[in-house]
C-alpha cells in the first residue's frame, strides 16, 4: 500500500484512552485517532518541574480508582483484578507497615472476610483515600473472630490424631509377631 495514499484510515482511539484523556482534563475532538491519543497522553504526561510531576502523579493515582466508578463497564475486567488481587496486596503491605504484630491475621481468608465486612456497611469503601486505614481498623476489630480456629481445623486435627493412633496400633501389631510380612 502506498504510504501517501489517502484511502488509509487511522484506527480510532480506544474508549479507555479517551476516558483517561478526558479525566486528565485534555480537550478532545470528536474523532481522535489512536496515534493522536497516544501523542496527547505523551504531551499530557510530559512535565517540566517537580510540582507538575507531583500533581500528575496525584491525578493518576485518583484515576486508578475513579475509573471504576466513572466507567464501570469499560473497566470491569480491570476492577476484578484490582479488587481481588491488587487491593488485598496493597492492604496487606499497609498492615505490615503500620501494625507488624497484626501480620499474622493476613491470611487470604481473613483479608476477604474483612473486605466483605467493610463492603457490607459501605460498598465503596475501597475508593476512599482512607481505604487502608479503614481496612486496618476493621481487621483489628475482627481480630478475635479471625483468630478462632475454623471447625475444619479441629476436624482435621481429630482425623490426624485418629490416623496417628491407627498407625501406632498397626506398628505395634506388626512388632508383636504377626509372623510375616504384611
């Protein structure tokens, strides 16, 4: 194909890029190509001093969670990954840094239970700038219930004890002269 051909049509910018540019305050035309969107993002993120850089980082951090509320269908897959993988890791790191003694509470099950508890009282707690503190407070309030052994733990311990008793009996039986190989 001739590179000077007027019949080539540039790919349109993705809805995600357009949403990001709009959020960041860029003025957009009605039809923006993908490469024009990439150039606009590069210009937007090209800062010349520390204060501009700090503001850019702050705005991008806000976008990281605001996009899920502003465009839930568009970022549904990203939200699932954020809520079930990234956010628990962020929360765990925060707990470890603020309350090292509480790190023992950070099992996947306890993290999920604590997040569900927060969601039951405030479904959008995860978008709060204080989400890490909210999580830590809830985790510490639930400490006594989270440390309770599960019913399966005692069942597992009982089964382990029974199996150990059977093994000891079998070894005793063998050593008392079963008279041959078992």
